[in-house]
C-alpha cells in the first residue's frame, strides 16, 4: 500500500528526494483540532497568536475558516503524520486588502510547521516549497501575499529564500506586519538559485 492510497483525501502531493511524499489535504475539524491546538499553544508558535486559546476557542476559529467563502485551512502529511498547518485566503476579500493595492489573483498564506522529533535537513524549506507549488498550480493565483510579524526572523529568511520581495511594514490590529509578495517568476528564480547552491555544495563535498 502506498501513501496515495493511505491518504485518499489528498488534493496535492509532492515527492521530495530523500524525504518522501508530502501530501496536502483540507483540514478536518473533528480529526485535526486536538493536534492543531497542541501546535498553536506551544512557545514556538508565539506569532500565531493563539498561545492562550482553549481547545474550544481554537475549534471555533477554524470552524469559521472552514465555513468561509474566501479562507481555507489545510494539513500537510508526511509518513502518515501531520507535519504542518497552512491557511490560504483570497486577499481581495481579506482585511489585508485595505493596506495595499490588491490585485484580483492575489492569494494570502499563513504557515505553521510542527516541531520535528528528529532534525531533517531542509525540512522547513521542503514544506514551504510544497505549499508554494500547490498555490501556484491554481490558475486563479498570480501572486502570493504574506504579512508575518516583523519580529519573526525565521519566516522572513524563508520568505526571501523563496523569492518574496518585501514591500513595507503595516500596522494591523494584532501586530506590526511585514508585507511581502512573490509571483511565480520570482519563485522559479529562487528555485534555480537553490539548484545552483546544491550543485556547488555537492562539488565541494566531492573535492
């Protein structure tokens, strides 16, 4: 039995050499909410803004997302285990549209990667690139918008590695955010840089 059969609800899959198949499926409130609550209340998820939420409060928040006409939530799966939470939204219908000149095919994104028990090289990058490839596979998405907390250095590094261009800081009701954008061409350029870095690394290793 392969992973595709194990996860029949997968809407997108990507095979990562040396890691395996990462699958993406829609969030299942009843099945996933305890896991999500465990993730969002951990110290590493401080920028998610749910540190003090009860299980019921987290459930209500995601029920609203699931029922929304412009906001979706997804779970990433590796080796039959949940490894990340991703939200995507139509930026034109989101409050973020008040802070910049929003275009029709702008898609917003939030991502929370679960802590791994064993460190895996480039794990977060593999998760991030899987998400971007899924979003860009939709013809209704021309550009991805992110608005992370300005203090979140880890996500800034990841965004820039993937080709996001930082535009400006904006004062949202719950945080000071760094507004950044990435279109498919910028992402593809970033992938080429990754390939070049890998080639250089392998060459040095083999010398």
